[in-house]
């Protein structure tokens, strides 16, 4: 009987060891490819940044990173999948303004909870901007506002859905200047670009990075970036301070990286180090200039303070709009 018991115990130990080896301990991590769930569709700014930073991080991480695009519901579909993923370091993803601010506020996805993930790195910040077509009769912000005043409800502006960050910015502009746009919603920046190209809209609001291909080709013109600093990639696009715009119109997104909440600390440390090296590299800094975003790596307590500040400030703004009947 004792011999049988011993055999069973040895078999259990061997099975446990085999399973542990197959899944990879924190010390062995990574021993297989890592899945990156992107919260937007392919071709947008979020997708481009996610792929570039991952390409650079692969070098230090020592494994390949592959991508799964899951857009929709305030950029919360992909993050919601991440929340239910196995916490072993082999599934990571991005969180941005929509998935951190809008999704918890609206509560559209049942069970969606930021407490289910660890946000371990801030990679970039992306101020919003107003872009018009290359043949637009108004190429300055003043001209745009005057046109909106003269043609109430006729200037077509592409946003990314009611309650989205850029939709809220458009509402703020309307309220501040007493104008009325014809807002048309699109699912992400890629269809916004198509709408500009085929003449469906007169203007679009999203980040300069999202419209970098059209700005570089001259098919679109940047009227203003709602930022307090000059964009290194598009220095000819005026910012809010340069035009003397009110601070209430400052707006923008950001890109952070996250893993399921119970992912071991050793693995989070390896991921943070790999992506931190990538985010602070000269190659990434030079690349961001071509797409109009600002590299801004943060982790640890500094990152937590950044996220907490964004949630507090933006949620108050959303609640004020809801109380006023705008949302």
C-alpha cells in the first residue's frame, strides 16, 4: 500500500512539473509567442503604435508578438477580452481613453472592470486635432468657426460615435462658440480618413497621428491641434496655445499597455522593462514624429497617478454633460 501511495505521489509531482514547464514559469518567461489584443481596427493610429512598439519590444523580450484586432464599444471589446484572459503573460493588450474613461462610465459591457487588469506602461500621448479636406474653403480655425456660424447644421464633421472622446470635444466646441455641426459617426479613424477622401464630410476630429498618411500626402490639412505643446511631427499645425483657444478645449488620448490582474509580478516586470526600453529608444522617438504622437513612457506610481488623474477629471466632465442633457 505504501509503495502504491509513493508511486501516485511521484506521478502527481511529475504531472505538475510537466504542466508548469508547458505553461512557463516566470523565470522561463517567455517561451512562446505573445498575443496582443488591439482595441481598434487595423490601420488606425492605435494599431500602428501598438505594432511599432511591439516590434521594438520583441528584441528584448526574446519572442514574437502577434496581433488580434478587436474594435468596438468605446474601444472596450478588446480590453474586455483581455480581462478574461489567462494571467500568464501570453496575452496582453492596449487601453486608451475610450477603454479607461468611456467604457466604465457608460457601463455598456456587463462585468467590465478595470480592476481585472494591470496597466503596466504608458507609451504615448495623442492630442486631438481638427482636420479638413485639401480643397476646403476654410483652412484656419477662425474660418472654420465662421463657416459653422453662417451654415448652422450643414458643416459635416466626422467623429467616432456619441459619447466618444472626439464627439465630446465637438460638443464642447459647439457649446463654446455657439455653433451647430452635422456630426457623422464612424467606427475609428480609418473610416474617418475614407470619409474625408471621398467627400462624405468637410472635417474630422481625431489625433494627427490617425491622419498622418493624409497629412503627409496633402490630402488633408491640420487646422488645429488641441494641445498645449507643439507637435514634433507636424510643426506647421498650430496648437491651442498658439491660437489662444480656451483650455477647456484641450483634448487627447493616450496608449497604455495591460495584462490580466493576476499575472505574476516577475512577468509584469519583464514586460515593463522590454516595452520601456522600446518606448525610450531613439528609433521609437524618431518614428513617432512621422505619425504625430508624443512618446511618454510611464510606469509604477507615476503611471498610476496619471491614470487616476485622467479618470477623475474626465469622468467629472462626462457627468457634467450628462447632467446637462447633452449625453
